[in-house]
C-alpha cells in the first residue's frame, strides 16, 4: 500500500474530519472511500451513490447545492409512509389527471 500526501485548505480538512466522524470512520478510511468512488463508481457506497457517480462522470448530474439529509429512523420512516398514504387521490389518478 502506498502513502499519499495531500495539501488541502483548513476548511476542507475540517469538513473531511467531520464527515468521517459522522460515519464513525477514520479520516484515512473515509478519504480512501471517497477517492475510490471518484475514480471507480463500483466503490461508491450503495447503488444510488454509484448512479450519481456515473451521472457526474458523464457531466449530467445537477448540483443541488444543499446539504445531505440524514436518514430517518425506522419509526420515523413508518410515520412518513403512513402520512404519505393518506392522500385523497391515487398516484394513477394524479398521473392520468393531466392526460385528458
């Protein structure tokens, strides 16, 4: 294994440390994952990350400009699903509504 030295500004270094800490990883492990995903989409974490990486590499990924959202816990997700299912129209009705 090779060792790589990078120079990054202080703000980036802090964000890198924070991101690694949020994932309960070392900075080295997190940076290695990010760099691997940057050069090979198969190393991206999860299918959606691989798709985003492929789109980015093709130059067609739209930047959201926002911060990544946190995942909902299982109980929060169940409540959100239940709330979403209380609509008055089905998805099929909403889709066909504009096709008259």
